C-alpha cells in the first residue's frame, strides 16, 4: 500500500520542451535529474524502493523531437519517446519493421502501451524487455546525446549486462536507427507468457532472414529472458546459413539452440523449460522462414 | 479539466495522478488495485487515451489537459448507456475492477473501432477482473456498441 506522502512527494520536476533544453538541464549540476518518460517501470521501482526516490526528475514527455519516426536513407529513425502504441499503429513501422510493431502490441495492455516508450524500455534494460530482441535483428544503432554532442553505438555493445547500458552521465537516449525489412526478407516476433496481455515474457524472440532457392541466405535471431540481457545467437545463425530447411536442419538447429542458451529459473519459468522452448522457438522461426 | 470542470489543485509534482484524484480531488471512484500497472483498476482517460493513474506522476499531466474518471461517465449519453448495459448484463461481480474497466469500454466505443471480439478484448486487455467475469463485460460493451450515439464518437486526427 502506498499512502499519499509516499516516496516521491519531495521530488522536483522539470519540463523541457526541446532536446536542447533537456540536455542543458542534464548538463547543469543544479538541475541534473533522473529522466522520466512513460513511467511504467520507474514509477513502480521508485514506489517499491527498488530504486532510490529521486530529488529531481526531468520529464521527457513534452520533448516532441523524441517522438519522431522518420526515414533516414533506407533505414528508419525511431525516437526514444515513441510509445509502444505508436510503434504498434505506425504504418511505417508495420511495413518496414513488422516484428517490432508486433512486439510492441504484446507489451502490457492498452494503457501501458500508451505510456511506455521505446527509449524507456532500452534504458530499463530488463532481460525480459519486449523491445530489444526485435531491434537486435535489425542492425540497430542507438543514438545518444549529451550537451557536448551526439554519439552512436551498436545495440549489442549498448546492452552491456543485466540492467546495465552504455549511457554515461549527462547523456540521454535520443532514439534508434534500424534497418528495415528488405525485399525477400521475412521476420517474426513470438512471445511466450502465461497470458496474452499484461504478462512478462518467459521467453520471447525475433528473427529476420531470407530463404531463396532452397537455401538460407541470411538468418538473424535474438531471444530475450534467457540471459542477463537480450542476445543474438551467432552460432545458430552460422549453422543454418547456406542450408536447406529440412527436417535435419530443424532438429539440429533446435538442439543447438537449447544447448547454447543458459537461462535461469525464476518466478516466471524454469531454466530447463526456457532452454527447451528456446529451441522450439528457433525451430518455429525456421519453419516460418521456409513457408 | 477533470470530468468537464476546471479544477485547480496544488500537489507535489511527482505525486501519483491516482492520489491527486482520490485524495486531493476526492474522486474516490477510481480504485487502486495493484499499484504497479498490472491490473487497470485505476484506469482514467487523459486527453481521451486510457492510462493507469498509479504510474503517472500528476505533474506529467499538462495544464489544460482533459482528465476523465469514472465519475465523469454519467455526464455523457454514451457513459450512461454503458452504465445501463453493465447493469443489465450483470457485468459487475465484486465490482472493484469496474471503474477502470468501464472507462476502457468508454474509450473504446468513443474511438469507434470496428466492433469485433478481437478489438473489444484488446481494448480491455489491460484491465484484469479477478472474478473473471469477462464474458458479461464483453456482452455489455457489445450491447452498448449497437446503440452508441454518433455524437459520442471521438473526432479522428484528420478532422481535429
């Protein structure tokens, strides 16, 4: 029970209207604060005491630049403030990155989707976050900025470890740049949880690949909730590329996946179930690719 | 604006919207279930979109924003229709989820999405009923949809 007068009562809030203003507040010691976007993770963590209640909060919800989705050459820029709802409903995302739209549609329910953001999901860096696996198969670069300038870092390097990301003091996540689905490529997002909505994943993942002339031309696959962070499976990818997707390939890819992932047991699932189902997921992805 | 009335209230900016509604504005129709965004009992509308008020800092609601809580339902024809249909179909069991549930119903019908099992369930997916009385709730929403007043359809973005 949280009564009024709880942990956040003393916090001061600041409301930048532009990215430059937000970076200025972050730069200045007197106004530096914790960045708040949709609040769907932070508000819970603050109230539960998992994270210390902040003295100052910089509310990013009024920064329009962070809510943009736009083409950059043949890639897409997606702002950190884009909500799951926007990801789900954007025609550009549905066409160019359908797995991401599908993933966003499985986060929480309508309310959480309207509030939570892509940048918030990356910053929270939960291994069970539903956004990172799809981004991992799309050659994603994370754009971060401070008052001193911008830098770009590949998502695999950005996700350092369990709840640890490559974001330094004074920096915020501006957005991500992703490769869109190319001609002939297919992709799919799948999530296993106890129910369809309002459930945190037991295991989930995304693949993007191309199958042509009876051979796997390309195959990228990423899973979540099986390691301290969302991961690609390079050994499985290398194994299937160049092969025909037949019974033998499916069985071997499934077994290889199950043997490679090293999940843990927790309140949501067991290590052995997660290993087994990871193999089944990858097998399902290959079947989908072949269809 | 809260339920169509301009309200001025002072609060620490990071106080949860739920607490400002219940404690500062004494609108106790909105319930706190889990307090962590899982159950949807505290659902209200901010500028027409459903949010869980337990996870929103009240300071994130901009001046001039429109908030609608369950108390605002009876001010509108659609809201009164929904209340009647919820009663008629016996949609409430223990009733604790209903203030949030019916706000999600109202938002859904105002959006005017094509009525289907899929869209109806998706619109209420963030509201959990622990009596598991979902069937009657869906029946009530479907019944309200049949005679939903045109004047209660939200303007689409191109119109506004």
